[in-house]
C-alpha cells in the first residue's frame, strides 16, 4: 500500500452532452453527496475516452492510408499521361524537313 498519492497531470476539457445525461449525472452527484460519498466520474470519462480514441485513431490511420493510395494512383496516372504526351527523344520536332 502506497503512502503517497501519485500525481497526474490533468487538462480541463469541456464537452457537450445530452441534457438528459447531464441531468442524470447531477442527480447522481447530489444523491452520492447525501450519502457522504463522491462519484468517480473522472475515471469513467477517462476510460470511455480512451476506448473511443483507440477506435478513432485506428480509423484515422485507415483513412490516411486510403488517401495515400489514391494519391499514389493519381500521381502514377499523371506521370503516365505526361509520358504519353512527351515526344520521343530521337524524333524531329521542328516540323517537316525542307
């Protein structure tokens, strides 16, 4: 058992939540206070956000990879088009010989 509390760094963030959820949370806080207790909302929010962020980061990586593949295809198509438009190095491009 530790003697000292581990200090963590926190950052205050404001979220919009549905009114019904906010009201239920306030009621639960009041009920817990009347019982001489305190709800550990911070830990619950941290866990939920961690779970959400894992999913979001994974999805963002997938989307970024898809975009990189699309950009690679576009670049290849553009290179192919410019290669087709460029004249051959050995051909005469000044027009017909006189």
